[in-house]
């Protein structure tokens, strides 16, 4: 039986009335529907869970929507550490969907101050990917120092 693609990050849908950005659901749904053999994955760091997951999936899709903030770390940056640990421990190839950068119109790349946990997550993704793509004009220049890859 062929292995599947596991997905973490933004969900494919949210409960009616959830206080969630519609764009996040669109990212989550779009990434998952591109692949017929995708499956949701829970982030578990214990050895047994990692081994069982490696038996089921060959790749990991990380679904995001503008997760880097240039001025103030978002509350969810704390979760970036656990996600990075999971990706490292799993050790499978990663494809990132929608990992962009929030910036005000007059912000410059030189003034970027991205949370170190987010930078680490981006580095871990880059270590497990051939390339890291970014949307918009500000994302790729922010990625470049973190990833040492073509963006």
C-alpha cells in the first residue's frame, strides 16, 4: 500500500461561528485537496507515535497562512517550537503551503524582527525541503537569511 502525505497546520475547515480567518481555512482546504492521499496528522513527539507515522506517510505538508510577523510575535509563535521539534524528529521531506509574512506598508526588510521560534521553524522546514516559496514581495527577503535556500 502506498504511503500517504500527512498534513499539519491550518485545518481544512472550521466550525460554524469560529473566530478564525477565512483565508486560513481556504489555505488549509486548498493544500489538502490538491492530493488525493492526504491525511491529517497529530503532532506527537514520543518515539512510538513517530515510528507509526513513518509507516503511514512519506511526506509532510505544513499548511500555514502568513505566520511570520515583523514587529510583534503572535500568540501562536509558542507552537512553532513544538512544530519544529516534530518536523526534526519525523525527518521526512516537507512541503510548506502559505508561510507568509505580515508587514505594514512602510515596513522594510531591514527592520524585520521575527520571533526566534518562528525563525527556527522556518530553518527546520528549509532543512527538510528543496526550496521554500513565499508569497508577496516581503516574504522571500525575510526567508533568505533563515533558510540558506532559493526562495
